[in-house]
DNA sequence: CTGAAAGCGCTTACAG
DNA sequence: CTGAAAGCGCTTACAG
C-alpha cells in the first residue's frame, strides 16, 4: 500500500502543504472551515503524518524513553514494573507519544543509552527509575539537557524533576500498627541497599524504632528476589530472639518469607506477622493473604508521564509528592502469640 | 549541547557527507582505511546518526512494535510478558533497533495501533502476541504488508511468519506423568478460551484423556487471573468426584489454586497434585514449590525478534517451532493418597 | 573509490 | 488568512 503524504491531502483539498500542516497541528494560519475540511479529507484518504519527517523538521521524536536496569530475573517477577509501564503508556498514548523501552545491565549502560537516545534524537525525554545514592545518571542527564523525570526521591535528583511517595510516612504507619498489635521485635527485609528509597525506609525504620524503644529492630538487606528474601527470612527466624513481625520491601520477598515460615513450622500470623510493601494481586494469591502497603502504581506511572510531557512542552522542572502508600490489613498480621 | 551531524564528521575527516554515510553503513564506496578514519572521528566527536533523518531518507524506522492486549491487572502479574520483553529487547538492542511498546484494550484497538504505526512509519515490523481463533489482526497486517511475526500457532497465522512451542507434546508429557503417578481424575484450569494455544491444549487434553480412558477429565476456563483461577479450583474441589490433580494454564492461577486447596484443608501434594504451565520464579516461591512446565521465555522472545528482523531485512516468511516446554517435577506432585 | 545533488515528508518563518 | 520556499540530517543513485 502506498502511504498518502501531506502533499496528497493538500492536492485533494486544493490548498498548500503548509496549510495542511497548520490544520493538522491546530495552529493559526487556516480558517476554521478550511481546517475542518482538511481534517476530513485527511481522515478520508487514510493519512497519518510521517513520524520521521515530523521528527526531523520539528526536532521532536514523539517518543519517551524508559530504561530498565534490573537483572531480567527480577524484572519479570515483580508486578511493579508492568503496572508502572501500563500507567505510563496509557498517558503517553492518549497524547500520541510512543514509549521506547530498553533493558540495560547497569547504570553505566543506562547512561550510554541516554547518550545514544539523545544523539539519535530517539526520544524527547526519559523516565528514570530506581534512584540510587549518588546517582551518576543525574549529572549525565543534566549535562545532556535531556528532559527527565526521576521516579524517586525526595532528594538526590539534582535539577531534574522528580516524583515520589512518602515512604517514611508509610513505614511509620506500618510500624505503629504492628506495635499496636503488641509486637516488640520487628524486623525488616530491605531491597537493594544503594537504592534511595531503601535508604529512606531504613533510616526511618531505625529512627522510629529507637524512638519507640524497639531495641531488637533489625534491617537485613536483600535484592528483591524471592530466593534472597527467603534466605534472609530463614536467617531471621533462626536467631535466638527471632522477630514476631517482618516487613518486606516487596511482594515477592514477602511471599518467599511466608513459605519459609511455613516450611519452618511457624504459623502465620500466629507465630509471625508479615507485611509486604507494594501490594499487588500476588499478595491476595497466597494463604493467608498478605497485609500490604499499596498504592495505585499505574496512576503513579501516569503522573510521571504527565509530568515529563509538561517538561518536554517547556514547563519548568517540578518536584511532586504523590499519594502515600496505604496499609491494607489482611490475614498475615495479628497480635503475637504469647510466649 | 549541540549535536554533531554527519556534515561535522565529513568536515573533520575532509570527505563528503556521502562518504561518511557509506562508512557508517558499512557499504562499499569508501576504502577500508578511510572508513576506519571516519569511524574514529565520528566516535571522537560524539556523533550519533539522527534516527529521524535516517528514518526519513532510508524509509526505515529502526524500531519494532509490540502491542500488548490484556487488561492491565493481568499484564502486571504474569511474569511471562516481562520475560518475553526482556528477551525481545536484548536481541533488538544488540542490532540497534528500538522497541516501541503500547498497551491496548482489545484486538480492534490493536489493529488501529498497527494502522497508525504503519501510517506514521513508526515501526519496521511488529510482534503479535496472544493469537486467537479467527484472529482479525492477521488479515489486517497482511493488508498493510507490515512485517510481522506471530508468537503463537501453529496454524491460523495466514501468510505471516510465526513462532510457537509444541504445547500438545508438553501437555501429553504432563498427563502421562500424572497417570504414571497413579492419577485417574485430572482436571485442567485453562486460560482464555479464544486464545489459540488454549484451544490447542484443550483439544490435546480431551483427545489424550479419551485415549487413556480418563473419563473424569474436565477443562474449566478462566482468564489467567489468580482470582478466577482460585474460583475455578474451589468449584473443582467441591464437586462429588473431585480431581486428584489439576493442571493450570499459568503460574498465577496455579498458586491461587494451591492457596484454595490449603484453605479447604487439603494437603498438596497428598490430596491434590498441582502442575503449573509457564514455570517462573513464582513457582519456587510457594510452599510446596510447584511442579511446572517451563521453557526459556527470554530466548523465545529473542528468537521471535531475530525472526522479525530477518523478515524486515527482506527474507521470506518463516514458520518455526521453538523449544518444547519441559516438565520440572517439584514438591506439588505425588501419587494420589489412597481413598 | 569519491563528490555533488536530489530527495525523503514534514514544519516554519517569510512574503503577500 | 494563504502560498512558495528553505531547511531538518540523512541516504542513494548518478557522474566523474
């Protein structure tokens, strides 16, 4: 099939190519009547604007980039990313932007991808995930002046726009809930230690437990995989003063922790209460269903996308706090059985 | 930052823009020495080719499209898609192709996306998932003459290329294994009934069970969600002649089934054996770990991507049978407890 | 093996 | 409000 071009529309409408372009872009330069006629003809002959030509002359790619920098095995299993992507994508496609996705091995490779995207004019901006402490991607993006929204923070995002949720508040709510149930020995299985939000949660947990006088509070680090989450749980439950409640930094590790508890002959929630961060359908899949900290992740992604499109449109950088995760109590938490 | 263009490289190298283009594309027209010199200069001044300009003049988008047509809630939770995407992406980025992702609501919307991508010259080809019976996307893509690889089959893919795994063989291996363990009442919780691979599995299951004289063999349909998988399991386990083994069409439903069995006071594998299709880390997360039919899904995605790139490069359509899923026995299957 | 030039399909100042 | 024209940064026949 031969694709119609703007010249075909112009010929059919009896106007110049320029007029068609103005009509298509909703810009002044054509009368409303002419605009409508041009648009109708464009639809009629099945015209779509060539993205390449538009990208070249208008210096806009019509696409937004997302580089995902976790090992493939972690990526696949956490529902978080797919949920985020679906939200991002919904917002982008409503505004006729495409989403370009790339999986990278490490932050250096990710920076290389940003440079290439910038050089190739592949994307008009990027969404940055998994903010780290002293994240080298931030100065790299600042230097490229590539529009970007960092999904993470607050803090550590330089002059770039950012979007985050109040993990400190969510953690506080969770710990206070567990304390109200009667727990005094609470542990936490954290995600990768150099991620900024892990750091925020760890600091908040330490400070809060000290304030509440929970001396046995301990954080152990993991990598978000079920394997590591299970191992960490096994270690925790084997210690002399084993915790009566564990907070996990993601759903997958929490489910692995539940299995380990069952395997060690402990009942949940009788012997051990479990809370999962990042509520997902997985949490309702297991028995007992997991108490979890949830938020609307597709909406989170949609907000980030909208924020990025605003910056691409020329608005100044912004820092936005999104919805705070809410605790949904389910069957995995209860008062500790008296011992 | 000002982006260097091909003209800058040409000036630095003291050659014409055409020569730089030939050097970049590895085409005859420049001597090997000149090519090396041009490439070195390009790297030195940080040149990347504008994708827009290349797309416009070479009539190639440098991108491949993937439209995902499941509701967001199913998408996020099944590890399958992320694993597939990571494999696709690895293959594409190794050949400097980008992956354009779009989430769509239904097959009609998906066809509209293909038309738009074609009209905008956004992608050079597409990967088609979730092949259905009488799939309208097939004639639409044939009409557009948009290069495509259908991940699914065999059959029902018209003149398009396709890639599939032998689900009939995998199902047969599984049923024979369960029968060897002593199971006679085997049920199957299937995915969406209008998906081609569900149909293939259902037909194979019915034929095989009849051949083996398993008269209670029953297939119930579901939608891949844990919720529906759990409901189907509850129904099966409440029937007078409840099955002693259930085969699930995905990992998520199998885990939900396990929870339901536990909730109903049945032990797995003592009272009920469970097999999950699409082995994933989730299957090893639960207790007992699930016996599962697995294959290398990133490799599957990579193969599909490679096949598509070959077609884009002008090779004829091909139909390829990929690796057959392998059964990995774990703790969720055993001989049925005598009753 | 190399250079000059047309052309891909748009957008956008610039005249009218 | 509209038209003619330059230009975006490449690729690719076409001459030399």
